[in-house]
C-alpha cells in the first residue's frame, strides 16, 4: 500500500441510493458506475445484494460494465447475505465483500440483544466465511464512532487475524467530534498489533455537519481509505462528500497525500447524480453548489477582478466547471448534442439520441439556450415512457382577479380521460382536475420548484412527495411551464404507486 495515497471508496450507489426517492434503475446505476470509473475511484460499493432482486441484479450488471475499480457488495454478518454477495460479484474483475456488525453498546444490547464476546465471535465468523469466496474482505464495525476504543481495538485485531484486508470504522450516527474521531483512528493505529496487515477506512455521516472534518481527521491519523459519496448524499444528512475530500487533499499539498481522482470530472458527475436521483444540490454546497464560485459582494468582486487569488482558492476549471457550458441553441446539430452529453458522462446513440435531439429542438424553440441541466433532464426523460399514466394535455386560465380554472387530459394505459376544476391557484386547479380522474386520497407532502437560472424562459424542475396509503412517493417533473412541471411531478408519484 502506498502510504502517500488515500483510496477512494465510493458508496453513492449503496449508502447514497438508500435515500428515499433516490432509487435508480440498473441502467442508471451502470451510467453512474461508469462515470465513477472515469473519475478514478478505487472502489465502487455497488449495492446490498441480499436486500432485493433489483440490488442483486445491479451488482451483477455493474460488475460486467466496469473494469478497473474494485466492485464491493455489502452484507450483514449473516451467511445468506455473504452467499448472495459472492454470487452477485461473480463477474467482477476485482471484487470485495463488505461485511460487518454493530459494535457499540447500544447496538449490542438493543439491536442484537447480545454480548460483546458473542458479537466479536460473529464478526470473526463472518470474515472467515466471506474469505472462502474472495481474498479482499472489508469488515465494518457499525457505530464504531460510539464504540468503546478498547473493545473496538479487540474487534479490529480479531477480524484482521481472520483475514480482513480493510477495516471500516463508521461514525454511523455522525456523532463524533473531529478530535475524537481522529483520536479513535490513532488509538487503533497504536494499539492493534496486526494493524499493518490491513487498511483502515473512514465512513462518516453528516448529522452534525462534521463528516468531511471527521474524514480528514481520520486521514491525518492513519486511515488510508475513505468512504464517500458524490454530492455527499446518503442516509439522513448524508455521507462525506467525495468532491470535498478530493479537493482538500489537492489544495493542501502540504499534507502530502494524494488520490487518484481526476478532479476535472467532478462537476459533470455531480450534475449527473443530482439529475438521475432527482436530488437537488444546495446552492451553497462546497465545490459543486451553484454559488460555489459566484462572488456577489462588491468587495469580493473588486478583489477577484484585480487578482482572482484574492478570494478564490480553487480554479473552477480544476473541478470541471465549464464557462462554455451554455452553448446549445436551436441551430445546434445532432453531433453537438451528442458531444455535450458525452462531456456530461452520458453516452447515447441511435434511436435514443434521435429522440433526445427531437425533444432538444422543441425545448430550444421555447428557450434561447439549452444548458447542461436541461440536456440531462432530456436524457433522463425516457424514465417516464413506461408510465401507465401520462399527461395528454393541460390548459389553465389564471390571472389577477380570476378564479384559476384547469382542464386536463390523461392517457391511462392508452385510454383517454378528461376533466376540469378550479382551485386557489393554477397548480391547485390542475391537481383538483386531475383528482377528478384519479380519485384517490393523496396528499402533497413536499413541493419544491428549482432551477430557474437564466430568465423567464428557463426550464423549471419540480420535486414532489405525495402521500398515499401511509406511504410517501417521490416524483419529478421538468418543463418550461411551471404548472405542467408540477402536474408531471404529481403524475410521476402516482405512477409509482399504481405500477
Ligand atoms: O453508516 C454505516 O455504518 C454503514 C455501514 C453499513 C458501513 O453504512
Ligand atoms: Zn453509512
């Protein structure tokens, strides 16, 4: 192992994909996996195969599609999980099983109703079992952040003796302070006899906003693998952001530790993941947020104009932010659209490209310039093609002093339906009209309109959560017409529970 290098273990497709509403289909997961390979990650955690046939199949297909990174599959310390992981990894060129168990007092007592000794035995047994299938076995001590260091060191030593090649020390609840987490890693480096036989990994959650700081504390104290996700997505408040760790190490050369990340590919993959998962990136997000390189105050603008280094520690080009990204118009050809999509990590050809190009021309007619986000939305539009319920037409009359009225047409499995209604606003009228056709008790729980970047002709993106039968369903819609985008997001939700 190169001590001056930290290995990047990406878990966007496992921890990231666990986020409600962020689920991807296998084709989309392959697209992300290939982009991660291009980015230069060392390990891709591709899923939790025993959890569902979809996850199992995705691990198989990602294993086939990806060449260089190690493909990793998650398991509990349970034989049937490990069997499923080994089976799903059969086509991977480099494979790893990631098994583990909770080690904190509360996990041992409340989750497993067990004892520390029994948990230690189960941990060792799981590693030995996984070792029958693969050479590369990673062990995670879930909730290590709140696990007593002395006991944790015993577990780590035992699993390394059993054959673990990597040991993951998750701060599962995002509780640790950076000083505490760094000290934990140092304690393990100093007290585990056989520590030189394995790589120590960080896996930090962001519940208190300390995931990146904790990961850095881990690296500074000896961890040489970091578990991260694109845009920091993941359970609850998310995981450590890949882009933040990669850029910290790039900016702080004095630390003397490198990654294999091609940082110029960071921004395109960030956009791709955000678009495919319908998960907006907060504008002030470090490195990839819309405002990350925008200087708005007069004093800052003045400084930047005199010398960019006054307020800019990162050259936007270093993370792939491309000033020329808004260049497509109605006069752009097939090849330009194909090329721009390729720059964004999306490879399309044949009929699919023709369809995207057709939609592009329609959009370019409505907008003067089609930007990268618009293109990614068009590239993902096929996800609605298999829907049973489609919006046929929508007409809304609204304005000051008028009661908004909407008439709507739906195509439900080829049959046409229409209805009209009023509401307290145009969206309300349109949804009331829709509910005349689909008579179910549905409640909107969340409704976000995003991304009007550049003028009143821009494309609106709507994210919506609709509750039906005590479950919440996530939907997305994009259109230059905000009301249509809203109704499409609503229909996207309905399609999820009427599948
Ligand atoms: O946060 C966590 O502890 C995890 C483990 C399953 C690695 O995601
Ligand atoms: Zn996690």
